[in-house]
């Protein structure tokens, strides 16, 4: 009995040592690049672990007090290493690659997650972050909630489309009203349009600069736009000042111009997207009872 008791004590001690070691092996000091990814770290309770973020990580407001590592595609190893991080998390959008290699060589763990506008990418990202933060259960719950919200919305959109055709939409990303980039297939912008029940008029892949004449020629019913330098009335004025042909479109004529936060389009599918989708859906189908104010039939 003494042997069994002694063995139990030893095994218990080994187990506790293993758990303590596993806990110490979890990264403590985090740097995050990519707005959506950073927001998920915060949603999983990891904000207190963040010691630096990139310039696209602006939500919640409290992140703005953290040191900035610059734009996610133009990172500097010196700036990041000065923060003494255990880990850098980001997506395939971060770089350049030589900087990531320098960080790895310096002993920083670099986790490259997916930026694809796909639910499978989001599920994988949340699972990875959940393990790194020790919040696997919470990550599963967030995934399930996200899937449900999108599922509810798709039911609503399907019902609305029985009475109204999907509007033709262009999503424009500009800077101070300059020649905008148009969101094509495979982008978060394209995902936003389609998930909200719109029809993306741009069929190219990725983001591409269009002339104002080309955009006007597509004659969108709705223009969704974002300006990385301005917001509100000033961004709309800048857009039309620099691209006057847009004024001839149906979207301009009927005032169906919708501004979205540019940080929603960076770093994959983020936690604020379902709310943004609800606003877009209601704008795409203005004659319907707004989504979110009425129980979905059959539920």
C-alpha cells in the first residue's frame, strides 16, 4: 500500500509538472498582424497578452494604446524584436518573408494562419488560436455562434430573393478618393457582397484598379466603398470628386452608397463581419422587413 501511495504521489507530481511545463510553453508575449486575426485574439481573452499590433488592428479601441509594428505587409524585424515577443501571429498577408525568417532565427515563434474568405479557414484559425491561448472550448463556441448567425442570415436572404432579385454590387477600396481597387473573386469584399445577398459585378480575381469609366459602365445598383484615409461625408465626396463618372450610375442616382470600415477587409473573416453583413443585407433589400427584427420562419 505504501508503494502504491508513493507511486500515486510520484505520478501526480509528474502530471502537475507536465501541466505546468505545458502552461509555460504557451506564448506569453504576443504580437499580432492582421485586423481580423487580432480581433479574434481579443475575443478569446488574449488582449492582455498582446504587446504589439500592426496598423490594421484597430478594434477594440484599447488596442491603439499598444506599440505599432507598422503595416502587416511591411514588417520590420528590429521593431518586432524590440517588444521581446514569444510569438507573432498573422496570415499569409504578412511579410516580407525575409523578415519572418529573421524572427524565426531569433527564436520568435511565427504562426502563419489563413486569410481566405472561407469558413474552413476561420474554423482552422480559431482552433489554432484556441490551442495557443488555452481556450479551445471558447474557440469552438465562437465558431458555432458564427456559423449559426451566418446560417440565419442565409435563410433570410433566400426568402427575400423570392420577392426581389439580387442587386448588382461593386465594392471599392480607395485612399483619399484616388483610383479605387475593385474587389473581385476570392476577396473578403466579394465574400461580403455574396453573403449579404448581392451579386458582385466584378469577375476578376483579387483586387484590381478600375477606371471610373469602367466602373460606370457596369452601372451598379449598389456601391459599397471604403476609404483608408477618410470616413463619413468626406470619403464620399472624395470618391466622386476623383471618379466623376460614378455619378451616372444607378447607385448614385438612388443614393445606394454604403460605406464600410476598411479594417473589416483585412486578415480574413473577423468577429465584426456578421454585424456588417446585417447592415449590408438590409441595404440590399430595403423593401423587406429588416433582418434581425423578425423571427425567421420555420425556427
